C-alpha cells in the first residue's frame, strides 16, 4: 500500500508563476509580436463567431441585418477581451520604446 508520504512525493506540481495574459512572454523578448497576434485572433475570432451566430438567426427569422450586428458585436467584444487581458494598453510596451511617455527627467543635475 501507499502511504501519505508517497502520495505527496508523486503529486504533480503546478507552476508557481504564469505569464498572465496570452501573448505576453515572461522574458520580454517577443511579447509585442505575440500580443499583436493575440489581439488579432481575439478580434477576428469574435467577428467570425458572432457573424456565424447572426447568420443563423437571420436564416431562422428571415432577416438580413443581424449578421452585420453580429460582426460589429464580435469586433467590439474581441477588442474588449484583448483590452481586459492587458494586450492593448501602452503601458505594456515590451520593445522599450519610451517616446510615448515624454522626455526623461534627470535627477542627477
């Protein structure tokens, strides 16, 4: 039989740190590219899914405008989702471009 000590030794461990948002790397080398791909996939995926739902409702109800409303809703939802994951905020600049923050303040002078 197995004892409690054996079970604790063989128990799989979960990683202690995660990258957080999809597309953002821990080391900061390729986070900008990955974040761009994640934003693109959220927006395009939202457009495709909600357009398909709108197309189905259009066929069901005999209308022609719900597919457009679904596409707009999907684009807005994809952008909202990527923004909530922190992929669109300028504060997550991975490339080190600090031009958007303005001039630096030298404290030594």
